[in-house]
C-alpha cells in the first residue's frame, strides 16, 4: 500500500504533471464560465394554446346557447378543431433601392431582407407577437332533445353554422 502512495506522490511531484493538472482545472473553470454566458433555452409550454381547452370552451358556450332555443332540451355538443392556434410575429422588411440615372433610366437593386422584430434587452430578447390565429373548426356534433322535429334541427344547424362560421355540411345534429 505504501508503494502505491509513493508512486502517486512521485507522479504528482513532476513539474510537467502539475502543469497539466493546473491547465485542466483552468479549462474546466472557463467552460463553466462560458456556459453561464450562453443563452439557455427556456422551458416553456407549447407555442400554441391547448387545443383541448379551446374545444371545451366552445362546447360549453354552444351548449349554453343551444339550450336557449325554444324546443331544444339537454344539448350535448362536441367540437373538433383542425389544428392548434398559430402565433404571428412582427417582421421588419428592408427593400432594395432604386436609382435613376441622368438619362431617365432607372435601375432597381432587388435586395430585400426580412427579420423578426425582437423586444427586450440583453439576453432576454423575445420576438414581438403581432397576433394569434385561432384554430379552424373541423366539425360539430350536437345531440339534443327536440332534434326529431325538422324545424328545431334546422334552427340548431343554422345557429351553430352562424356562430362558428362553418358550412352546414360540417354540422351533425341528432336526438
């Protein structure tokens, strides 16, 4: 056991070995320092709103609305959305310039750049959100009492079609 400790002391006492250990320590410290300077990816939710939550809200609002129609009882609504909502970010466009010569002819330099507008300072810059496009409704199913009457069924279809701005072929009503 003493032989092994003596061998380790012998290795560490060398000037070259000591320089290598010091250099490795400096490199580790530099890597740790540089990792704090680079921006970290934020753990955020999905870039779009939760589709299931939007569907539930639409279903509840439609059920409340349909229950107000004379002859409709206990409406149960299911809404299916096409995709998730989409965020639109502000963009800055720079177009090329046109020049006119003395003879009346003009030349156009077609260089153009488009970049996303960033707000914030330092490493906390974020894209400027201009608007959010809500998902489109794929279809609606309505189960309600009173739908056996064709006039009530037509009122339900027309109400859902008007509220969600979808064609009547995307709406199914049954009792």
